[in-house]
């Protein structure tokens, strides 16, 4: 009986050690990759999802040139190039309210008013 309890505690300690080691190694690798990608001449400044596995991205190339590219699973297409001044002139998208923080009853009442039920 005592051997089983000791074996269980040993297995739990080893499991917790492996779990902690995995956590810290994952954080270290993520930090390493982040510094590696941010030191280069290319960086993705913005990305928007168009559909499943399709994105439009603005990629900074150098210091003042920006490439707008369409990215999908199979290919990457250059849409246009922008300078830093042109990028600042682009209008920002309008933020939509998602209803987070509202009561369900308020959302339901608004739905009833709009649809007349």
C-alpha cells in the first residue's frame, strides 16, 4: 500500500515537472521567434481575414515602403504598394459594437423592436 502511494506521488511530481518545463520552453521559443522576426526588414503591420484561409496583409518592407498582399493557402499575390505617407492617409475601419457588456434582456428588447415581435 505504501509503495503505491509513493509511486503515485513520484509520478505526480514528474508530471508537474514536465508540465512546468513545457510551459517555460514554449514561452522561451515564442520570445526567441518574436525577436528574430522583428529584427528583419520585413514585418506584417496589419492583417484582415477575408475568408477561410485568405487574408489581406500590409507588409512593411524596409523603412518606408509597404506592400499590400493577398495571402491564401496556395499563393501570395501583390495587390499594390504604398508609401508611409499613403498608409497614414487611408481611412480606418469603423468599429462595430459587439454587444459585449449589454444585458441579454436589453439585446432581446432591441431585437423585438426591430423585428416587430
